[in-house]
C-alpha cells in the first residue's frame, strides 16, 4: 500500500500545477455539466485543455528530463538540504507567532467593517486602522505554509500542527459569518487540503472525509449565508438554490457567447507589477481595481457586484486562447522552480511561495489578473517574516 501511495504522490508533486488546474474540473465542474446535460460542455473542455496544455508542456518536460537522467545513470539535479538548513524549533516559533498575528489582525479588520460584503456594496474604501491591517489579509495563508513546514522539519508534532490549522479555519469561518461571503474560506480550506496531500501531513482518508463533509454541509452553509446577507439588508434571490450555486459550468459557458479578447480596463502586465509590488502609500493616486466588477458591468450589472467565468475562461475572455496557454505555462514554470517534489514540506520559503500560488492564481475561484496582483502583494507582505526566517531560523554551519 505504501508503494502504491508513493507511486501516486510522486506524479502529483511533479505535476502540481496541472493537478491544481484540473481538480475543479474533474471534481465539480464537468460532473455537474454531464449530470445536467448542459450545453457548451465542449467549450469547458476546450478552454481547460488550453490551460492544461501550458502546464503539462512545462511540468512534463521537466519530468521527462528527470526520467532521462535516471535511466542514463547520471545523478539527477542535486537535492536541496532542507533538513540541515533550518532550525525546526525556531521555524515553529515563527509559525505560531504568525498564526496569532494573522488571526488577530484579520478578525479585527473584519469586525471593524473591513472587507465585508456590505462595505463592498456601499463602496466603502478602507481607511485609518483598516488600511494598516489590510496587508495582513494574506497572512493566514502564510501561517498555514509555515505550520506545515514546521511539522515537516520536526518542530511541531502532527497533532499540534492540526490544532493550529483548525484555529486558522475557525477564524476564517468567523470572518465568513461577519463578511457574508464563503469564497475566501472555501479557498483556504482547499489550499490546506492540497498542502496536506503534498506533505503527507494527515492520512488521505482524513482529507476525503473532510471533503465529503464539506459537500454534505453546503446546503446548510448556503442557507445560513443567505440569512446573514438578508440581515444586513442585502437582497438575495430565492430562485437560486444551493445546487444552482454550484453550476459553475453555466458560469464558464457564458463566456462563449461573448467571444475572446475584451479590454474592460483590466490591468495589463505593467499594472499587475505596479499594483502588486508598489505599496499604495507610495502610489496613492492609483484607482482601485476589480476585474470581476468590470465584467459584471459589461454584462449589464452593477459596478459594486462581481462576476467571473472562473479563472481559465476569464483569462480566455480577456486575452484569448494563446494567452491561456502562455499564462498557465508561466504558473507551471514558477511552481517547477520551487521543486515541490524535493521535500518541499521541509523548505519553508519554497512552501510559502507555492502556497501563495495555489491560493492565488491557481485557486478554484480566483479572478485574473487580480489574483496575480494579490499574490505579488502577499509576497511583499510576507517579506518581513521571510527575512526573520532567513536571519534567525537558519542553522549556521560550524
């Protein structure tokens, strides 16, 4: 059984980006389309195929190169010495402090009215203390990666690691209740389960059980979410059921009727770098961006509500098929450079970057190019922690 699991896990780590892109289609989107005999399934498969062409071309090339090196008897690329490089106890200490800071800052931000659905509807721009807390919005993902790394290094036991992660999940659920949205919490849980698979944090049956429980509880979660929105005075359509909300196949297919290539003012490459790497206090005149809002306006909706065709089809809608292939090839190249197959659970910085990629541009419900901007912003926000790791948590030679 161990050999079978290893045989399955090794390709998963070699093709991490490919599996991240394919998972929502295999587990949710295509089954719903086939079950409901939905028109446009060929469009779903075609656009997904473009993204997978980009990821497989990169990850497959590296995998073939590794196979060729092994068969020729030549040593493969040198493994990174993740165990000797980091002090497990200090990495665990950083992970715990980042977790506490992430939970405290994000709960404070949301309880003060920041990032809630009501604030979005009312077009309230964060100011004062909310602005100071905004950079911490990505820290739960940072904390998640560091906790998993601390476990991989031996600085945290599995039980303690799971308890700290549960704390992050509970905080996310609390924020979802206050905010009236579930997407961020769902993305966080999916990311946590992905890391658990990559690093063998918990048995696979735990992950399957958690996923099953999540699916079974969705109707209740959907009803509670709608009640919370009504309590805030936000209109909710009673015609949309919990099952209807899972019809992401219909959401994707809608892009087909408009064709590819639409300039709605979404950020280009330069704007992505500008918004992602330059803090707002250094660039205060730049306008707020939301590609989802721009799409909703294009479809005849309001400017404060968001709509997307999910990441792959939205990329196709904005820039066309070639851009889909190239963009996902870039994502795969970034992931490959992090070497997820090479004990990534014991390399904190690599795991942080991989986690930000999985929870950002590669997330199931992300919006391009906003997700890439958010990832770059998260890298900037994580830089002080990475610096602490590098200076304080590395083991010294001699």
